[in-house]
C-alpha cells in the first residue's frame, strides 16, 4: 500500500519467503504494489540482495514452476530454495 514503510515492507516479505521458502499455503505469493511506492519497494528488495526477474527470466520460470502438462503447480519445486528453482530455469 502507498502508506507502507518500504524498508520494513521489503524486509518482512523477504524474511517470510526465505524462512520457509513460501511453503505455507497462506503465505503471500504475489505482490501488488501501489505506483507511488513501487520504485522505493523494488529498490529496497535490491538493497537486501533480492533478485528482480526480467521479463525473459519470468518466461523461463513459468514452465519450471507450472507443470505444462497439467497447467498447475509443479510440485517438484514446492518448498525448494529459490536458487534451485532459478538454476532449473537457467537463471
């Protein structure tokens, strides 16, 4: 939300994704960031060494995390480290 503190927002999200690799069903999987703070939040992610995927990287990730034969989550990668998923996608 545009009233967030970008520093704590980025850190809280990063912690929540790395402590259990987003394995819990209720964990956030998508971010919708208000335009007013979009650049600030993304810059905070970069400051704490989070990787922001390019459009090409996203295209490479899709067939890894989504099973093309079922169009659903690829369970081979659920709960895996981001580095393992990135490696499988050639990132």
